[in-house]
């Protein structure tokens, strides 16, 4: 079985996880728009593809899948999820299963206002969220909203455009400046479709932050939840974490997985303050917190491969040993010429 990781970027660890899971019974292919993506150097075969926004992006991926007998496609970038979901049938026609959720699921996760409404409908905690500056100003005057607050993109990715404010003057200045700067990023195009409501204003959550990997199978059926307590962050990603068992967080993961019906992994952030739990984010892909689950004994790559073969996964792959503390570290990769790695 051959597996393609798209938008591979710096996720060398996922390349290694899938290579280990295949154990020589197939190849891991990696694709990225940048010739300098480190993960391309650790894959069996690597490919340079057009940017996600290019009209030829999907055709390039389908060509790779067709010519290399790719069985599983693992998408790793938020911005490619919608276009991959819309073209799911084209991949299935060439024998490739995209581990990508439906367009509806992706919209619920990518649009943070839709995420808030989804969680509210499930009766799960979500931070108080307002869609316009005017609404936030009115709520502050009535006392129904209080500082500190967070300004963040409604359609967000990679912690871009997030700011924290402590008073009214700072809120008004930061809101306008964040909007201007947001339009200069790769999120500008999607944000421009509703420029008056492209930013959210949320209460800043207190308490301890946890990361959940909510796992569904390839048919969108809930399987399990891996739980980690975040010990430190770096550049918007979990840097140190410890695996845990927690019935309340397990229940939250199950409710989300059963009702959302995503495919594969859902990366969730949850804040716990006493008995109060608030779900902050949901991202339907492998997130930066998955390596801590893997270090704790989970093996989602092996489970995905088994499901693709219509085989039951080993139960050990879907379990997590508690109290395993791990930390990320950097390493250097020589940027070899890609033609040396291509088939």
C-alpha cells in the first residue's frame, strides 16, 4: 500500500510514523509546493506540486495517486481540505481514499463562528463569542462581556491574526489593525467574502489547556479519544505534553465525534477551569499535538492502514498509556536536490 501526504511541510514525524506502520509493505510519498519542505527529504518519493490555490492542484495530486497506486491520501493543511473534499469522488475513481471529511464538516471546523454554534447546539461549553466590534462594544457596556478578550480570524489557521486585548481602546485599535493585516495573509481571500464579520471577539479562557485527538474510522464512526494535558506551547503548537485518562474529556470527545461524523483525526483544544470545560478549536486533520499521542502508545497511522484494507485495527493502536510526558525538539535536514528523491 502506498500513502501520499499532501502539504507535507515540516511534518517529518508523520512521514516516519507512516513508514514504520507500512513496515516495508509500501511507500510513503510526500507532496508540497515548496522545494525546501523538510518532510520531502524523509519520504520514499517526493513531488513538487502547484500551490493549493492553483487551478491545477487537484489534477497534480490525482496524477500522482494514479501513477503511483496511492491507496490513502493524508491531507495536512487547513486550506486544502475544502478543495479535496469537493473532489473526493475523483480520487476514489483512481483507487485513492482521501482521509478528508465532508465539505459540511470542514466548514463547521474552519469557520470558527460555525464551530461555536455547533458546540452550543451540542450543549458543550464554548467561549463567549461575538461576530462584530459593535456587538462586543455593546456587551462590554452592559457587563455581559469582560476583559481580557481575544481577537481572532473567523476563518483561521496556524494561529495567524490572533491578538489579546485588555481595554476598550486597545480592542478598537487592535481590531482595525488585525483586519488590515489579515487581508495581507493567505487568509485574506476567504476573509474578504465577509469583511465586516471576518474577525471574532472571544472571552479569553482561563484554566488548563488540553489537546484531544478525536478518532473516527474511514466511515465517520466514532472510535476513541486520545487526551493530553498541554504543558507548554511554541509558535502556536504544543511543545510539551503529558498523556492522561479523563472520563469527562473522553465523553466530550465522544459527543463531538459521534455528532460531527468527521473522518480520521480531529484535533481539538479544550480549556478546563475547575468543573467548567470549554472547547476552543476543532481541526479535522492530524494536528501538532498528535505526536504526543503517538509517544503515548497510540498508532493512528497503523489504524488508518488497517481500515483501508477493510481489516480491524489492533486494539493497542487505539489505546493510550497515561502519564507519558514528551517534548518536541528541532533537527536539521539536508536539502538534497529533489530529483535525487523522485521515482
